[in-house]
C-alpha cells in the first residue's frame, strides 16, 4: 500500500513538472508573437510618418517655388 501511494505521488509530481515546462514554452511563444506584432506596428507607424513628412516637404517646396515665381515676375516688371 505504501509503495503504491509513493509511486502515485511521484508520478503526479512528474506530471506537474512536465505541465509546468510546457506552460513556460507557451509563454515564450506568446512573448515572441507579441514582439513580432509590436515590430509590425512600429514599422507601419514609421511608414505613415514618412509619408506625412514627404507630403509636407512637397507642399513647402511648391510654396517656395510659387513665391520665387512671383518675385521673379515683380523684378521683371520693374526692369521693363
């Protein structure tokens, strides 16, 4: 009876240890998945910010070019 009880206790202890190791594996996989998602979100945000900067730069360049043209026209009118 004692031997059976001891064998049962040891087998249940081993079962808990194996289950704990699998749980740690799953947590590591989840952490890796979360990091991957964060990386993708960061990449998308960077891409979005880059497009906004490009749009603002283009707008500024066009305004500057327009101002230069107006200035050139005024100078041309004064010289004629």
